[in-house]
C-alpha cells in the first residue's frame, strides 16, 4: 500500500482574539489610584484593571498624565496620605465604546467605564499596567493634616 505525501491540515478554533497591532491603534490613558487599588494591580502583575478605590462603580481614565497626577494629588493623597498614577494601554477601538464625560471637574474629561466591564477589558490590555507616579504626603502637609483631622472627628462623632 502506497503512502501519500500529503499532510492533513488541522484547523483549531481560535481561543483568543488576535492582538491588535501596537502602533496607532494603541491608546495610553492614566488613572489615579488609592493605595489599596495600587496594591491590587501590583499583586496581579498589572494584568487586571481596578477601580480607583475599592467599591467604586466606575473606572475613570484620564487622557493625560497631568490630569491623573492632579486627581491623585487632590483626591486620593489627602484622604490616604498617598496615591499612585498608573499607565494603561488599550486598543483605541476598545476605548471608543465608552463615553468621555466631565465627572469631577469641568476642565477634565474622563473616559467612564462601568466596573462590571473590567473583566472583559483585562483581555484587551496591550501591556501590563504600570505605576508611573507615586504621591506621598507628609503628615505636616496641610491637606493631609486636615484629612486626618476630619477622619478622626468623624470617628469620634460616630462613636458618641
């Protein structure tokens, strides 16, 4: 019996969607985070998106690093004594699905993503999320002292 020299081609279903090219299709955005959310990102090796603070229902991505640093410095650092800014790179087409809105300040436009979408978005990350900025307030900085005094007062009032 003669053997045929033809080889059979095995066609497997695509389990993972193709990764888009990392050129003009990639968009980098930034996010201000609390220390707890930063720790979560680091513990997963930058592979999972996180809300800015645990329990937040929206992910607010900033189109510029400066906007994210301002948010970290004015929102999270006074409350927690420190904050971080992370860099996130996603396909442009993925981010186009979400609205750009002014959430906190009129001057800043943010990409607003519901927290329920974070799992599927993790699959779209083009590179691991990385911390690019850390803001640490000293206890002597007025904002941090005020935030600490406010938390202490609230704790005392809730106890009484």
